[in-house]
C-alpha cells in the first residue's frame, strides 16, 4: 500500500480531532469559548485544505504515489 494513503489517513484523523476540540470549546460558551472555537475551526479548514490537496495529488498520480 502507498505511504501517501497513511499520510492522508493521519490528516483525516487530525481534522476530526480539531473538529471535536472546536465543538468542545463552543460548548463551553462565553466570549472566550467562542474565540477559541473560531480559532479551532480556522485550523480545521486549513488542515482540510491540505488533506484535499494531498488526495488530489494522489489521484492525479494514479494512486501510486
């Protein structure tokens, strides 16, 4: 199996962990909770972009990267 699959899988796990932490921060409420939640969601979007780019590269290379 390609090592790129493992990198993509780890990236997906990181995205899920960031999402969970952002939701937990949002659940705390208050101004500080909202700020931290927004920051975590910003990082989630950045990480998702990176993972999507990796998937596109993997597919463009025919799944043999």
